[in-house]
C-alpha cells in the first residue's frame, strides 16, 4: 500500500546517481503502482526498509530479554503463557 506523504512535511530535494537498471526498476514500479512520481516510489521503498530495520531491532531486543532470563523466570513466564492460552480457547 502506498505511503501517503503529508503535504505539510518538508522534503529535501537531492540528486543521486543510479544505475540504468535501478532507474528502469523504479519506472516499472511507478507504472505498476500508478504512483505520481519515481520519487514517491523511492520514498515508499525507503520507508519499508526503515520499518524492517526497526522491527529487526525490536525483535533483537525481545530475543535478548528472553535470553537473559534465568531458568526459573523463563519457566514462570512459560507457565503464565500456557495459562493465558488456556483461558482463550480457539483464539490464534
């Protein structure tokens, strides 16, 4: 889904040199998405990459937290999660 950029946001006009393959790809994506401009397609791509990086950082933090738990604390959390899942049968 295309990201709608608010008109009130400030944008910086920059110039970048891209390979002809990258330019062709961006043009194809612009047409495919019926986007107003190649810049808007590039903005969407960058936003998606940024979101993936942020999610990876969160995932790593969660993983580090659970890895840092003692065996007793991990078991207690597991017991609570099993209890909670038992309280809501049929829920995903």
